[in-house]
């Protein structure tokens, strides 16, 4: 493993070396603030597949791509005194849809930006508070799930 925590998957001459990047740290920018998170998930696309049965073609069914959907972005972090999540979600509960541009930046161990994802028109749909267990000294974690209109990967 290299010092930048990347792993070379191909190093033969003539081929571009493809690298899988290890998780370093990441920052999330939204509501004019930048926060550090423990976990981000749900960054996926899924395309529906439609079966089309063509008349006279009995040996197969055509499988055609349909609509592509993106998953909800789920962000987790240690709970903090400033409750930006709950204030934003309270707006949704009161009927005011406050859509925000949300950016997730993956950084290497030196703090250099590696990849950036832009989520458009995001708004909270689920907030989860910490789980408390008596006798355990674990980090109190809150999570926020965001629906959005789409994501763009920017290197």
C-alpha cells in the first residue's frame, strides 16, 4: 500500500495504472457550512430493466434500460450541540421545503481533495438520533437521510 493509501490494480507497461482509493476522510458542505462526517452512504444509481417481447422472436426477450434512479444520501456524525440537522428538518415538518445544494468531498490523508460529488435540490426525509445504552461509553451518533434530484461526480 502506498503512502497515499491507494492500491495499484494494474502496473503492466502500456496500461494506465488503475487505482482504488481507500477511505481517508470526507467533508460535507450544505447550508453554507462545512461539516466532517463519520459515514456517508447511499451514493448509488440503479437503472430499471424493461422486458420487451418482440413478436416473432421466440428465443429471447429483449431487456432494455428504463429509468435511472439515485439512492438517498445518508450522512452520519457525532451529535453536536449545534443542531443544524434538526433545524433544517423542522422546516420540512412545518411544510417549508428548503432544498439545498450538498457537496461531499473525499480527501486523502494529507487533506487533498480526491473526488467531489454534488447533490442537487437535496432535502431531509429522515433524521435519527443517537442510541443510548447504559454502561457503554460510545459516541452518540445522529444521521440524516437526504432525498435529491440527482448527483454529479466532479473530480
